[in-house]
């Protein structure tokens, strides 16, 4: 009986259990099921219904689930995809700890954080979608266990910062989305570990600082979106890691600058969107290295200046958008700014304030298919402007201000032959008879002369001196003359608030012209550049040629040479340096000229880099005034320094003992050198020499001349020389010999004087005549008579008398009319009366002369109308010295 009851109980238990299992595997009443997929979305559920065990994909989106729902889902061991979008969850559900779950979507809940340790170590989650929550905090290490994750979406949260190493273990992550958050700074190495990431989206944040190395570690990213942030510049520092980048979108930022070289690491970039920013200038290096770029969007910037080489690096570019900028001058004035874009197919220049199109504006665009010029108030299109557009099919042109003169008729024919005219809706504004008429209907007989401005005086290139004002003049006229406006540009940018004076004058040919003068006061280096005048009237715009202003500054010494004193053999150093713009050239002069003895002897060296001037082994010939000149186009400045070379006093030649016959003249030499020039002191027998009519010094006291030597003149003569380096002495012994008797008759004296006068007329030195005269008188008084056989006699015949006159041999030789005392005679005589064959032959460069009147006795014997003078000349420039005598008379 008992066994029967037990068997019955077991049967009932099994039946109930089977019934429960069958019930648990049924699809919930409010849900829809399809194989392993259970859809419980949009059921207004507040709790999770009983979900069958076999479910693999469960959708609980758009309900009101708010409590922890993990208990209801714990038994779902086969669950792989879970969707809980648009519920009221405030925390991550524990069900995410299931090892088999691969995809979780929790969009539009109230989750506030991602805590560390929430995901199991062996998590299989590959896709985690947490968009549109209230996440502010992601704890450090919160994602460490999600090593299998491929896609992470955190869009539309309130994340202000991300911890370092957050993605350290996400080696398999491919897509990371952080759009619509509150990130300000992207720290360096923030994304380190995401080596396989291909897509990174950071749009709609407050990012204003991307630190260097922010994307370091990326190897595979090809899409980076940074749109709608506050980024101000692009630099190479944060481009590391973006070598594989193909698409970069940075529209709607505050970008003003693109640093040169920024794109060096992005050579593979294909699409670049920089629209809606604040770019002003596109320079030649702005897009350097983007040789593979195919699409560039620069629309809605403030671009007003484009360099001639701005797009020269993007040879593969196919689509260029430059809408809504300020680059009218690029099309109006530049020649071939887009000439390197030979693969460009679509080109938009809409709304750029373009008034005219240069004939070479689109040069080189041979593959262009579509050109958009809408929204420009174009007045004129120069002939051949579209000749290079061989494949152009669509030309968007809607100007209503065309100047339909004879210069535009060519475009009517061109449109009919080349393009689809339905995109051209341009109409004429001038002349009046065709105003409002479509350009396609223009006839050649309707055209007239152009009333556009013509520049008749272009600004001129010149140098401007810093601190002064500079003026640029631009004049223009038009036919008929109309009001014109002038705009000045510098380096392809409009000048803001320039100082300009304008007037209208009547020229010689009775044509009025308008003139604009640009004044640049107090010029600085910032004012250098290329200036251009743009003249406009109601009918068009004309560009002047560009004038370059170079700013120069006067040289200014920063090192000046100073006076230098050295001893012979030492090294001289003079220092001279100057600043200026352009840097001045330094040159040297000596005593105002270019003759440097040290240079000739290779003792001089100039070192421009060190601003030094060297002279080695200084000599007295190096003494002088050295001038350093600093010169540039603004002017020249000069600084002077005196070089003094000190040399010990020395004797150029040794003083020699001398003998002289009483009554003769003698010269004692003390030839010296030294620097400063030594002071000479003469002593006789230890006592200073007293100047008399017979004793005097000449040639800077180097010569002591004694006229009519007497026995009292004999003795020991000393020459003492002194300068600041020392004192030296030398001496000579002078002997005065007794006179030699010569017989002279008094009555012969008149003949002698006459002969002397005649000889002087042809250049004979009268001093010898005077000396002979005095000698003979003294000798005649001292010695009454001598045997005639003791004397050698020589005949001298006067031109007016045939009677011979007798003189000693030594007199006749030195009274020849040929010998004027200049060294030209066949037999030269030394100044002290020694025969020429005993004297030394000497040569000089400089002579020192002194004049004397003849002795009174000789003067009395001459005619009253003949008043000769005697001049003694001594050359002292080299050693030893030579002496010459000459005479002259006012009547000869």
C-alpha cells in the first residue's frame, strides 16, 4: 500500500515538473518569438516576463524596466544578444556578467557610470551600445575585461574626461564613438592600446586642446571625426599615429592655423573636410604632403589669401570646395593658382565676391567637368578664361551684373559650342540697351567700349627706412569717368584701417584721373611686403601691379675700434661690429685709403664672423688712422681708431769721425729711427751746442751744419736720442785742419765774381763761389806767397775774355756749370769738402731745405741789381743723407 502511494506521488511530481518545463519553454504571452529570437519591445512592461531558456536574442526595448532585472534573466544561459533600449535603468544590469552575451544595447536609459569590475574576466561582449545615457564617470579599469569588444558606443552622454589606460586591453576594438559628450582635452597616449581601431568619432564635444601624442598607438585608423568642437589649430604633434588615416573631418571648429608640416604623417589621407572654420590664409605649405588627397572641403571659411603654390602638392585632387569665402582676387588677379590640379573634376567657387575672371584663372584644369560660380557678382570674364577647361560640361553662372562690352562677346560663342547652357542664367547690366538681357542672346553689334577702371600709375617698389614714413601712389581713370573706390592689399590680404589720401585731378590730355596715396607712418619691419592697389567702379575691378617695400634700418655699431698702442713685433687687434637690416657689410681703410703695408706683407687678417681685424708683427709703417665702415642700403657709418706702434730709439748708421779744413763747411749726421720719434740732443765736449749763424740744426735735428769751420769747432760731438722706451748715444770726433795757402791777386776778384754770376745763371751752386772767395781771402792774408810749382793750375776761360784765369784744381772741378749740387755731375763732392772719390754715394726720397743770403763780403762785390740767395737741401727720408746746394736770383 505504501509503495503504491509512493509510486503515485512520484508520477504526479514528474507530470507537474514536465508541465512546468513545457510552460517555461513557451513564448511569453505579450512577446513575439521567432526561433531563438524573443521580441518583448514596446509592451509597456515594468518587469521582465518569463523568458524561455532557448532564447538567444532578447529585445526588451521601449518599456519601463527600472529595477535590477538580472534575477529574471540569470537562467538564460544561451542568451547572446540583449536589447534594453529606452528603459529606466540607472545601473548596468548584472546579466552582462553572463559569459556568452556578445551584444548589449542600452541606449536611452539613465545609467550614470561604468564601474570597475562589472564585466567578468572571460566576457564575450563584442558590441556594447551605451548611447544617450547620463554617464559622467568611467572608472579606471572599467573596460579591462572587455578584451573581445569590437564596437563601443558612448554617444550622447556627459563624459568630461577619460582615465588614462582606459583602452589598454581593447586590442580588438574596431569602432569607438564618443560623439555628443563634454570632453575638453584629449590627453597624450589616451588611446594607447587601440592598435586595431579603424573608426574614431569625437564629434560634438568641447574639445579645444589635443595634446601631442593623443593618438599615438593607432595603426589602423582610417576614419577620424572631430567635427563641431573648439579646436583652434592643427599641428604635427597630435598627428602621430594617424599614418593610415584616409578620412579626416574637422568641420565646424575654430581652426585658424595649420602649422607647416602638419600633414607629413598623413600621406594616405583621401578626404579632408575643414569647412565652417576660420581659415584666412592658404600658404604654399599649408597642405604639403597630401599628395593622395582626393576631396578637400574648405567651404565657409574666411579665406582671403591663397598662395600661388597652395594646391601644388595635391596632384590627385578630384573635388575642391571653396564656397563662401573671400578669395575673389585669386580668380581676378592671379595666374594659374590651380594649375597643378590637373585631375580636378568638380570645383566650387560659389559666393566668393568675384567680380571678374582673369584669363589665366583656371589654367591647367584640363579634366574639370563642373565649375560652380553661382552667387558671385561677376561683371567681366576675360577672353580665353575657359580655354583650358577642355572637359567642362556644367558651368553654374547666375550673375546679373555682366558688363556686355565687346570684350565679352567671345563667351557667347564658347557657351554654344562647349557647355550645357541650362546652368547659365547670367544677364547684362551694361550698356543700357541690353540691360537685363541674357548673355546667351547677346549680339556682337550691341557691344561697346569698357567703362571699367584702368590703372595709369602703378605703385612702385622701393626701400623704406625704419622709423620714417613711406608712400605708395596709385592712379586710375575710366571712360566715361565715374566714381572709383580704392582698396589696398598687403601680401594678398586687405589692409585694415589704412591711412589713405584720395583726390581727383585733370591730366594734360583733359582726362580725369583718381589717385590714392597709401601712407605708412613710422615704418617698422612688420610693414615690409608686397602692396597692391585694387580699383573698382560699378562696372568692374582692376588690379595694379604689386610693389614690394623692403624695410631697412641704419647701421648701428655694437662694437667700435678703440685707439691701440703696441710695441713693434706685437699683435694688433681692432674690433668692429654693427647691426642693421639688412646686416651691414664691414670694411676697413687706413688713413682714408686702401694701402695697408701689413696686407702687402701678409701680416693682416680680417675675420668677419668674429668682427676682428688683426695685424701681426706690428711695424712702424702700420701706424695710422684705421676706419671701420658699416654699410647697408640705408646708409654708412664710420668709426675711427688710431694705431700707434712704439719702437725703441736707434741709430740708422754709426756716426763717423770727420776732418775738415779750416774755413770749410761740414755736416755731422745723426740719422735715427724710433716711435714715437726720439728727441735729439747734441753735445760738444759734454756741453749742449749753442745755435749761432755758423752752427744750426736741420732735418729734425738729425743734421748739425757748421759753416766756415774754425779750430774751436774741433772736438767730440755727441748725439743723444730719447723716447719713452729709452735713451741711446753715439759720438763723432771732428778735426779742423789748418788752411791751405793759395795765391790770389786782389785785382782778379772781380773776374771771379763775374764768372760766378754767369755760372749761377745756368744752375751752378753759388755757395761754392762764396766758400772759394772767403777761403782765398783768408789764405791770401795768412800766406803771402807759395811756390808756384807746388800748385796744379787749371784754366777757366770767361765767355767775354780770352785771358786765362788760374784756380786750384779742387775749385774748378766743383764750380763747373754742370754740377748744380744735385748729384748729376760726373764727379760728385761730399758736403764737407772731401773729394767725391772718398765720399759715399747716397740716395733719398725726401729733402729738407733751408735758404741763406751770401756772406756780406761777396754781396758787396755783386752788382746792385743782383741779389742771390743760397738754399741748402738735405734728404732725410732714408739713410744716409745727401746734401745739395742751389742758388737763385730774382734777376737771373
